[in-house]
């Protein structure tokens, strides 16, 4: 994997937490210019988020926010003056939130699973359908300086024909400038010249993820893994793509393979823990999520929310409260902070 690539993060909420994070009481006007889209895709769920500058200050610039779904297409709004945006009326499925921040900052993408409704009954009584809220926080990053890029050639590229290598490096530059479509064409051209090019296949998968085409991303990662079965990064990325496709057993297999290659990678343990939790393998998921948070990595704060969900499933209310408290310490600006505090208070009050 190219050294500048950052693993895409998933922002999902476990089943046990769905009742914790309820929608804010005040309903914002549904005008497209106010950060809210009410058109949706025919469902009842919500994706909301907030955009921050690198300093941690909320974005006060109205930025275009797109929500992509491979089956339903694309929705878009502009964030409000507080950097907030909301998409309502969403069906279950896989979505990608895309931020277009302009010339000064890198483009940003976050992936979101909306889980299927499943059973919604208790003691033989049918309950009303559950409306779920999924929240993302996106921190913008400054544009990177590519002025010294031309002279940097990874040692792994030494065996690649020069024309294919040049196209690969141009694709990296195109991707960093926010043009994923151009990067894809350059990568495909490089692969026509040199099909045995796992780095280009892995980057091609990343670009397809940027466009929300999970199927093509998975195929690219699968091909990269076939060419270089010892490379940790395409194995991990393939597992993440399969997770995004809701192919949980297959994702589990790949993520276990990734951990076998690099057991110290906290994100691999977190994604495996999420995959196991989605299959209701709570004991195994608990183990993996604990390994992830034990790394103290900034990239795995979300694992604490999954831990809280597992503890709630196990009716271990004190531990669930502790994990939610930890999550709030790590992500104090999460938009649903008040709701989480309310749930913590509720859990602490249970005897």
C-alpha cells in the first residue's frame, strides 16, 4: 500500500446502542441549503455529522456534502454554518459520506453501515419500526505538498516498467488532488501495461471506494491479494470492503488473515471486532475490540462504542457506561454527547 494512504473508517452503531442515540427533539428545516436532506432513499433512518477544521474548530464554511449509495445513487446538501449536515429517510445499506472542501483541504470520505431492521418484537409484542441514527465526525486535513513527489520511488516499484510506474505515480497525484476518476483511468492504463502490479490494484480499490463502488473495490483488492498474498494492506482493505458489502463471514476470514500478517495493527483488530459483533459473536468480538483499544491508538475510539453495545447485550450496565464515558473523553465533540450522557446516567442508576 502506498505510504500516504489512510485506511477508511466505518461509523456504525451496534444493535444494542440503537435505542441510546435518539434524534434531537428539534427538527431542522428541510431546505437543501440548511444542511438537511429530507428526500432520502425510502427508509426511516438518519445519517448526521459535523465537519471540523484541523484546529478542532467547527467548519463555518458551507461545504458540499454528498451521500453515495451504489444502488440508490447520490444525495447532496451543503453543511450549515456550524459545519453540520443531516440525511434523513434512508433505507438500510452501505453509504459513503463525501466532503468536497475546496482548494485548501483534502477531500474526505467516511463509510457508514445502516444495519437491516431485523426482528423488532419483545415477549410476543410487535414494536414500532426502529429509526436509527448514525453519526460521523469529519476532520479536514490541509492539502499535501506534492512538489517533491516526482523524485520519490518506492523500492517495491523497482521491477515495474517505467511507463506503468509513471502512470501509477501520476494516479497517486491525481488522487491527492481529489480527482479519483482521473486516478482510476491512470491506474487502469498502468495495469494494461503491467497486469502483475499489486500496488496499482490496491490503489485502484481505494479509488473505487472513494466513489462508493464497493463491488469494483472488492474485486481490485481481491486481485491484489492474489498477486501478493503476503502484503498486509490489500488483505486488510479487502476485509474492509467485504465488511462494507455486509459479507460478514468472508470479511472475518480476510481480517483474520490480515491480523496473521500484522497482529500489532489496532485497526485490523477493531474491524474484526466489528465484523464479529455484527454476527452476534459477542465474546470473540469483545476480545478483538479490547485488543484494539489496548493499543491506545487514536484510530480506534469507535471501538469503545462497540464495546458498550456488547456489554449492553450482556446486561453488564456498569461496563457499558464506562465504555461510553471513555468514548466521550476521546470524542468530546460528538454531536450526540448529551444523549450518550443521558444513557450513562440511566445505566449508572440501574441497581
